[in-house]
C-alpha cells in the first residue's frame, strides 16, 4: 500500500454497492453507517483537528434517495497500513444488509480529495413508456442534436434556470418492449453541475418517474 513515508499513514479506497433498504437513507446517514462499521471493525482511522474531530471518511458523490448502485466510492485515511483481505473481512461483518463491498485498494495519500476527482457518472435507467424502439432512438437522437435544453428547477423556494444539455455526456437505448425502455445515461458530475436521470427522462418526454435508477460507474479525473 502506498503511504506517507513520515507518518506511515495510508489512504484506502473502497468500491461498494448499495441496494435494499439502504437505498432510502440519506447521504449523511450513509456516512454514519460507514463510520460505525469502521469503528466496530477496529480500523485505525485518523481524525480531523479542532473541537469536534471527525474520522477522515469521504464518499465520492451523494447517491439520490431511492437509487441503487454498484459504483460507490469511499476513501478512508488510516494511521497505519492494513491487510486488504483482513480489512474486507472485518468490514463485511459490520456493514448492514444492502451494502456490498466490491473492492479495496490503496491510493496515494496526497492525492486530491475524492469528491474533487469525480467528473461523470453512468446510470442504467428503466422508464415506463409505450413508445417502440425506433421512436426511442429518434427522440434520443433529437435530444442529443440540440444545442441547448433550457431547464428550470425549484429548490428551497428558489427557481433556478440553466441549460441541461451540457450535463448529458452520453445517452443510448439498451432495450425496449412491454411498455418499458432501458437507457444508459452518462451524465456530468463535477463542481459545475451534476446531471440527474429523472430530469433527462422528462426531457425525453417521459411522464412517469423512472421505475429504476441504478448507478453503474463513477468516473474520476485522470483515471484509466
């Protein structure tokens, strides 16, 4: 594991899935889930300085309530190096049902924050819509051909106007039939803005909320 030569501290990155009842917890609650699991697993977490020290745990990007995932990323800063297999076994015993640990590896300690590295996210989205495959391909092509998609969103009593088009990096039909269309969406997710699958669905003319939204990838700046 890569580590700081002076402090012997290490930075661990965990990729995990989230489904079941855990899809309905908030971002902050999911952070608390991981804090408790790490503490009970006996991991040597380092803490922030100040009057209210917090363990150095960071999630890459909030997962919308109700959405499932196989691509969530979590960084832990530890005071010393640990064995990957033993750490995974210890955490597997402590995380609740709905969290699946998929991979653990090390990253450079002085790398930029995990949140600042996220640049895009990919989703598999199932939409209830009676259009056939040809109609779906046509409406997707028309949306991608547009130079701008003016959009309005109300949040906290304030109306925000912006262009949805730059947030859509890729959009393709995976399958359709039986009144259901499955799409793969690749959406921007950085400090300039984050695309939301349900908004893209509305822009495509779908009246019902997506019946399934599943995050399949988080892209990081500079990652292979």
